[in-house]
């Protein structure tokens, strides 16, 4: 359930026969968000509007359609100021959806009939909404490209340090990417207290510098169990000590590499991951301290703060977390010295924050960051090329799908359209794909790479290369080096 500003609220949901009953802890009107199958459009995470409490049940199909049509109306008004011209066939989709929805409202006394009409309205509304988001994105992408173009570093990928000895893998990186993220955490670099191991990171940075590829490293700090050194748990109840040790760690790492690394994901997921149970003030203080350490150690490097699970579902069950946009706004207003937000966008796996959403929801999320006044870097963008059996058996549950079951063709279409929507926003500076190659059982998303495990290219790889070649101007390609960019 969620309340004002789409912020999840705490409460209980249970199924009683053919009804979903929500028990909330306040009198605020709430809405319901759920994974919902919508014919040929896919199975996506959708939400109702916020609904007043009442004894008589609402018809879920009708309320999902109502919410989607309301979202379309809001975005048409918002984007209409930019003289957006929506093709006739797309306007007809939205108009037909509205007609079906009105017909459903006229039959609320017959829930089955109202539900069927609402389902038809929702299918048309989702198609029309995505068409609206794409039309807006492509129009502004063309304007942005003609006005200033894109530098090579707008398109990035994550490097798998375990493949540094694989020349075929490195050849793909060298030929197609000029901006690469090296994933490294505190746990990786300091597995034992006061015994830092920079061997792997030294090798990665040295190779990237030799190839004149701009490097980003991180997230250095994350307080999720996979990123925290085991020895640090000794101090988990001493915030001051942990903060001082984190400051010293960040300072030492950033200072070691200086101008060799152009950007740092200094801290990640503080909005959603909090295994040390920091208070809200402590979350902000840890963020400020880490960013300050990086800025002092290398003033010219970009300092980024990454938000994971940007729709904030985690907040409904974990009171030690902060809704993502509240966290983003607070660090922007609290004197934290940083240069931009990283936003991790992954769809199609059953883990938290990775349930499939449509393009209009992604566009709406990005628009909320526009008012915060900082550049945005989409990090860890990913969708699978095949369904993962863990989606239905793991604790995260099913993740849904987009325009049909996940396949290599669907992944390629998703990549192209998501990149167009993202890069059309002037404040989005880079988009980084998470895994260049499939990682099998060793990755969060088994089939999330642009290359197969044998390093043959998927359609998504060709689509990304084509989009990059179309947007990066020739003079940019042959111009400044990676460090200058």
C-alpha cells in the first residue's frame, strides 16, 4: 500500500476469498500496488489511485485503469507545455481507453462486466501511455542531440574484474565503451582490518587508463550485507567509530588513484540498505562524511551518491530506511558535497525493487529528479534476455515481464526505448548497463548481459552500439581524450 507522493505505507494486506483487504496504521487514504497481467502489454507492477476507506469493496480492475488514465492526463498536461505532438494513432488509443473506462463506470453494479471493460481500458491506456512517453522522449532526444550532442562517456558499462585476463571480453570493452564502472566495495578492498588489497583495482584502473577509457569506481560504501567487511560488525553499535573508519577508508582509496579515476560511486543504497540500523540523522551524516572524504582527496573527480530501489517498496516493511526521493532531497539540502545522483534501474528479476514497470512510470520517476537540481546518472541499468527460474522460487517472488516473456528480442527493444526515454532528459548525463556479459549463477541477474556467456553478441548489444553511433557526433568521437571528458 502507498500514501501521498506514492510513498509506501506500513500495514497488512491479506486475501479473503476474492477480496484483497488492506489494514493500514493511519487514517490517510491509501492505494494498492500490485503485479498485474495486462494481455499483450505484459505483466507489470501497477497501482490504483489512493482510495478512501469503506466497507464495500472497490473493483481492482477499474481502479487500476483509473490510475493509469489519471497518470496519462497528468503527463499530457505537464509535457504539453513543450508543444509535444502526439501522433493520431496514439491519441486514438488514449481516447478509446477513456471511452472503455467510462463504460466500465456505468456498470459498477455488475462487477464482472465492469471488470472486463476496465481490463480493455487498461490495456489501451498502457499502450497509449508508453507511446506518449516514447513520443516525448524521442522529440526531446532529437532536440538535445541537435543542440549539443552526446559525448562518448554518455554510454557506459560495468567491468567484471574477474574477466581482466580475457582478451575477447576486453576487446568488446575497448571497442565500444569510453566510460566504464569498476564495481568495488569496502569488503572487496579491505577484507581484513587495516589490510587493504588494491591488486585487482590497480590492474583494472591501469588498463582503463592505458586504453584512454574514463573510469568510475564503486560503490565504495554500502551497508548491505554483501558490501560490509565481516570485521566491521564488531563496531556496528558504535556509529562514531564506523563513521571515522569509513571516512578514512574512502579518503585513502580516492587519494591513491587521484586523477586516474574520473568518478566515484562513493556511497550506495543508504536509502534502502541499513544492516547497522542507523537512524535517519546517522544516514545523512554517513553520506556527508563519505562524500566529504572523496572531495577532499580528489577535488576534480565526480562524487556520486547512488540510490537503489528508486520506487521505494522496501519502505513498507523496513522502518530503518528512508523513501528514495526524501533521501535524495535531504542530502541535496543538507550541505553534502556531491556532484550528482546515481539511480539503479533493473527490471525483470524477483528481488526487491526489480519488478517490471512500463515506460511511462520510468519517465515519471526521472521527472521527479528534475526538480532536485543535480545531474542524474543511471547506473546498473538491466533487464534479462530470458526468464530466471529463481523469479518464481526465490523469496523475492515473481518479477513480471514487458511486452511478452523475456527474450533476447524483448531485451533489445527494452534497452533501446529505456535509453531513449532517459537520454532525452537534459539532466541525465550517463547511462550504464550493469553486466556486459551474462554471469550465470554468479550474477544477480543470470541473463542480464549484452553478450552471452561465450561472449557472442545479443541483439541488445547491436542495438546499444547503433544508438551510440547515432547520437555521438563524429567530432566528439575523435576529440578529447577520456580524462578530458
